[in-house]
């Protein structure tokens, strides 16, 4: 998944879940990791980081 896809997913998750979007992404990452799917877990971590940046940008 490239950075534009990450940003798009992050924005959609943030729009849908608001301030709980980062926790949702963390939950999805942990779920993928528990199934041994490290690639998907890494993508969810990247989405989580992008959400964190979105939240920071909206605070200013």
C-alpha cells in the first residue's frame, strides 16, 4: 500500500470513527498480528500513524 492509499484509509477511518479511529487502527493491527499476518499489521500501523498526524493537524 503506497502513502496515498495509507492517507486515504486514514482519512476514511477518522471520518467514520473520529477520535477513536487511532484505537481502531491499533486494534486491527493487533488482530492481524495475532493471525500471523505481519504485512497487514504493518499497514494498519502505518494507517494509525497517519491518523495520529491527522489528529495533530486538526488540533492546531
